[in-house]
């Protein structure tokens, strides 16, 4: 599984999104409760503009591992990108509950409050 996940990350970095998606789907067939696979799949769906699928996968990663800071930050960033500002703020606040002082969450919450979104 770890090797497949590493290969999926490599495909992502190479821009081979179809190959990465296929491999991640294979991983999730074997282990549907793999947070890193859901997280990466969510990111890739976001890259290709499939935002509903992106949110679904990122939410699943966070649901499976509530302490998965990177997934929570990426979920919050996706919410913000889609104009779902209240959801983004809530997710960044959850990040800060788990990881006080998290630089990404701190920065984006400050920006959102400054902009009064």
C-alpha cells in the first residue's frame, strides 16, 4: 500500500492525474479507510476542477483522521477558494484547536478577518 501511495504522489507531481486517480481508487478499494489516499484524491480532483468530488474526498480524509492537519488545511483552503468562507473559517479554527499557532491556518484566518469575508 505504501508503495502504491508513493507512486500516486509521484504521478501527481508529474501531472499524470488520470494515472494517480486510478491508483488511488485501487488503494481505496483495498482500504477504504486510508486518509492519505482520500486526501490526495481530493487534491487531484480540485486540480482538475471537480470540486464536489474534491470536497467529498477531503471531508472523508478529515472524518477518518480528525488530527490530519494537512487535510484540514486543504479542506479549508478549498472551501475558501469556492467562496464557502464560513466553512473555511470553521475548518481553520479546528486546525488551531489541534495545532495552536499553525502558520497556514493563522495566516488565512487573519486574512479572512481583515477582509471581513
